[in-house]
C-alpha cells in the first residue's frame, strides 16, 4: 500500500497459507503499516515501516516518527510486536 504517487510507501505480501489468520492490515500514513495476525498464543502485530531518508524535510521525518511511536503505544502491553 503506497501513496497515490506510488513512492515512499510500504507494502506487504502475505503467503497464501497465512491469509486466514490475518485479522487486519491498517495503514498509518504512506510509510507505516500494521499487520495483525492471530497465532496460537495470541495476537501478533507486525509493523512495516519505511523511514524518510536524509533528503526529506524535517517535518516529514517528525511526522513519521510520531506515527510510529503512537502506533506502538497503542499496542497492549501483553500484545506481541514484531519489527
């Protein structure tokens, strides 16, 4: 899932054998995705991120990190997180 301009986005491919355990794919801006999967022992959150590179504006970098930190802070303490 990239932005309309099709650059600087993030994408996720899920193997067919895992599709049935995916409960959601949430986009947070064009650079952050959270894939949630139900496993035997609970919920797995997998974050896919594409950080702005050094040539980008400071405002874009700050917005990116705010999105990431907000998303991580919303995951329950007993939730499982994978980067």
